[in-house]
C-alpha cells in the first residue's frame, strides 16, 4: 500500500483512535495529515478545483476515485481523500445511481420527484434550480440559477462567494416577481431543503419536486445550462473577482435568454418561447 492509499484510512471521527494513533499505526507523518487537511484554500487546491470542475463538466460520471486517478495522469499527485473533500466543497458529485450512505437531516421535509413522464406544454409550469462552481483566476465562487423547463428561460440567478441559503432565496424572490410555476424542482442540497426556502414555496402554494439522491439527471435542463455557461463563457474568461464574474455571467445570461438559438426550440431563443 502506497502513502496516497494510506491517507484514505485516516478517519478524523474515529470513536477509539486519535489521528496521532492512526498515523502511527499506518507509518504516516501526522504533520503531513494536517497539511493535507488544511482549511484555508491554497493556490494548489484552487488549481485542483478548477481542473476537477472542467473534467466533471466533460465527464459528469467521474466519481472521486476516478477523478483522483485522472489528476495523477495529468501530473498532479493527489489522493482520493482530498478529491472527495474538494468535490464536496464544490457541491458536485458523479452522475450515477448510488447507495444513500448519509443520514437524513431531521429538518429535511421529504418531497417526491414529480417530473418523471410529465408532459410540459407551456411556460411557468415547471421551474427548477441548481448551484454550480465558478472558477476565478485566484479563487472561486458559486452561481445559482432558476430555469423554466419549457422555454429554457433563465428566470433569475445570483453569484456568491459562499454556499449559504441567502443568495438562493434572493434568486427565488426575484423569480417570483416575474411569475410563478405550478411545480418547482430542486435537488436535496441544504440550501433548497432549508425551512426558509421550502416555506417560501409553500407560501405561494407551489408544488415541490425533489431529485433522487445522486440523480443529477433528474434536473437535466439545469445541467445543460451549466454546460453551456462554462464552455461558452467561464472557460473562455479569466474572471479575477466575484464582482467581475457577476458582471460577465450577467451579460452571458442576457445573451442566453435573448439571442442564443436553441436547437430544441426550433432555433429560437428562450425569450421568444417564454413570453408568447
């Protein structure tokens, strides 16, 4: 077993063995462990996150094990444990059915997935939302967007440097100022299962639909939006700050809604479909 593989056996929450004891048993230097687990994002971590983001966009079925192996083929020596931590921080996971190994949040109200086999014939019938990682020149940010499933129109969006609930609620408030859907679909992220977010939808009597865990394809139209945003804007830009990214992404979404022709919309733009 090499050193990289040994790190995967370290459990910071082990009920009986301290980190010091675990490192001693595995023949590891404990100072290296704390370096590996540093909480402040180093430039190297940011570089890894940007690489992970691009590879995840190309191959969304890559889990942490395959992603770590891919990084090694590119000359970046990194173990799976760090890749898992970075992917979790980025809010991404591989797209494939997987076992539910996490305990349910007692405050997480359960909602079924309502869109399977549903025929959507008009705007404002189904909206959905998601969050994605945005690379910056020396850091990163997050973007949330709310999209109409019928027209592909981006109803509202926000960019933030943290994964809190507030910027998601701000996007929701802006969207509700434009219209109101019959069904609102989200994943099971903590931002969207929060009491504030759920309560706001329930106040408007909107039906709530939630993706199955580990099933990003349940929210396929937002996934396609992120792919377009990244290949047509983010990866072509070197945004240096959250402010700069916010301005650039805003310009892209104006183009996306008002000018970008979609093959699935018979080569019309989302605005033409949404405001008929």
